[in-house]
């Protein structure tokens, strides 16, 4: 299994726009068989900071997710909201519950 962690921070006042974009996006992500987990989290202390945690069955599932039209549409919509560069890291899952 593969895990992806993305950290992004939006411009002040753009938090609700980010939440709305991900809310609509999640309806489509839920249909992906190889996407095992997709969680969008907002920091408690800095509400402009978001952490997205994703797990995928395998590299093919991750590739499929990243190639969908709705993935491209999401990033087109949210890129103008970013206050800082997006950070994305990919991990091999060693142990999980």
C-alpha cells in the first residue's frame, strides 16, 4: 500500500472556499476502488492550513487517481487559493490498523 501526505496553506479568508472545493471533489473520489483512504483535515491552531492524507491499494491506483479529470479540475480551482507552495510526499506503508 502507498500513502500520500499533502500539506497546503490557503490565503487568509479562503478556508471555506477550500472546504467547498474538497467537499464536491470527495463525492467523485469515493467511487475509486483503489483509493482506500482520502481524508481532508484542517489544522486546529492555523485554520488556513490543510493536511490531506491518502492511501492507495497500489501504484496503479495512485496513478489512476492523479490522472482523473476531476483531479485536474480540483487543482485548477484551488491553486489560486494557495498562500504557500504545496508540499506532497509519498510513503510506503509499513504497518497500519
